[in-house]
C-alpha cells in the first residue's frame, strides 16, 4: 500500500510541477504583463481589462465576433484570418431565415455601436473586435462607448 501512495504522491507532484511550469510560461509572455486572465490572449481582451470595460463588454464583443464569422462563412464571404479563430461552426447549408435573422442582428449591433461611438468609434471598435487591432488613444472613449452599447444590444446588461 505504501508503494501505491508513493507513486500517487509522485504523480501529483509531477502534475503540480507541470502546472507551475505552464503558469510561469504564460506569465512570461510580454502581452500578459503577469496576468493569467484569458482576456490577455487578445488585443480586444487586453483593451477591456486595461480600460475597465467589464466582463459583459468582453462577452458581448466575443458574441458579435462569432456571429459575424458564422454569418460570413454561411454566406460564402471570405473571412479575415483573425475570424478563422472563431472555429468551424455554421457551414453553408443553413436555412435562409436563420441567415436573415443573423444579418438583422449584426445590423442592430452595428447601429448600436454607431449611435454610441459615432462612425469612427464604430469602425475602431469593429477593427478591435474582429481584426484584433490596437485602438489609437484619441479613439479610446468612442470605442468604449461603442462596445458598451454592443453589450447592451446583445443583452449582456440587465437594462
């Protein structure tokens, strides 16, 4: 019995050492700046963290990201490289009614972002969310307003 415990203990120690090594590797990545949050994986996530936009804004942006990807893919519209990260869901054999609903939802999201962040804020927010592009400092407030409005449009806030 003692040999079994020793083996189990050694296995647990090896797993703990592996997790620690992975954590150290993650924390050493320059873009994370010591943060293990999944939001640090993208420019959009880091923007949300740095500017304290809230988890709701991040989740709303990612929902929009995936919706745009699925709609473009189903319509046969080429997707930029970043959008390929969204996965392989929603091929081209979807019901036209569903595609139309997605199109309306995308338009509603775009209108909400334009209303809140004006056209330039919408364009910068779209580039941030869909293309993972940095936001220029003069666009910070319009982008924050746009992604906040997007989160509200997608029901991420209770109001």
